C-alpha cells in the first residue's frame, strides 16, 4: 500500500466561518469550492473542509466521542487499487467502516479505522491526478 | 501564512503495535525511528506516530473529549516565521494552546486550535528541509 496521502479532511461546524478563518484569516486560496465542501491544494496533497456531521455520515463513523473529526485519504489510481488497499488494511487488523462503493460525487470510496481509531478513506477520484512520485493534485 | 503542511501526527496507544500495522501490515518504511515517535516520509510531508498522551501533553490539549488525537503541523523556515504564523493565527480567531517555545527535541514549537478545535502545530525544526514549493523533507 503506497506510502502517501492524497487528502486530509477536517470536519467543521460552519463551513463559511471556517473558510473565512483559512482564507481571510490565514491567506489560503481555495482550489475547488462547492456548497458543502471546499478544497485547498497543498504541496503533495489537498486539505478539505467539510461539515462534521456529513463527514461522520460519509465515513459511517458516528460522532460518539470516538470520531476525531479528521479523515486521511489515500486515492488509488483505479477502483481495483482501492479494493486491494482496503483488503490489505483489513488483513492488517483495521476495522471496516464502509466497504468501497460508488460515491455521490462520481468516484468510489471506502473507509476504515486504524488500530487507534483514526479514520482513513480509500478512494478513486477520476478528477484528481496522482503523479508518479505519489503526490496528488485535485 | 503558507498554504502547506509539514507533518501530520497521529496519537497512538501502543507505538509498537501501531508501527506493526503501518510497516508489516501496510508495507510502509520508517524514515526516522525513536523510542517514543516514528516518522514516515510521504510525498510533500511526513506522518508521525506518537503516544496519544505525550501528544496531548505537548500540545497542551488535555484528552477531555475535545482532543482529536491528530495534529497538523506547518514548519517555518525560522523561529521568527513560527512567531509570525502564530500571531497571524491568533489574529484570525484561533485559540492559543502553547505559545512557541524551545522544544525538548532541539527545535521551537507552539500549538493553536482552529475554530473547530483541530490542533495545529507551528514549528521550526533545524533538521528538516522546506523546499521552495513548500514540500517538507524530514
């Protein structure tokens, strides 16, 4: 399983307020803006802000004190690679949260929790480019 | 404030067990191994595993249900840049957790919580290289 990250998603309570912190406050520029999610391209990977409840629902990880509100994603180059990474994570002892499935945004995505409860997404997003060195551009 | 990330740290309960998951389980290779922390170099940034209680103590963020167990770090090129980033984050509405100070590992580090409670470290680490594009090599 590739040693790389494609996306970090932070669950937020009020997207407009959180965007203002990063954009007006810190000076960051969004790469892709949608009604419920905003992506910032960083060197090597992207960071997204997404509603905390929506993120919990997407990851099938209820907000019960165990969900950190942060997800780390590794994007595969194909759906088959996503399936293979998911199987490998489970074989290594991870807990399945959502087996990879068609995603509403047009890709393919699953989630697992690692041994410490951190939530990882494995996804195939046809709209993002995975470079030969593993860095990802959204 | 630069739009980039240097390090993601995941708090873990048992470092040896978590390392086995990432190394034997997923096939990742450590870049730097210490008794209490292990770094994995990824494209553009690094990921560290560090004891959850030690991470909470370092970030001055008690494990009280509000700490996610994840920290995101931006490394500055100097202590002055760390101070400037810290001031900017506070001016934007962040909550100071630890003002930048000398760190036991030989660098300089402070922490803030963003508007949603996510914990960010700002650090100067003389041992890591920040490339012109903002990617960071440990």
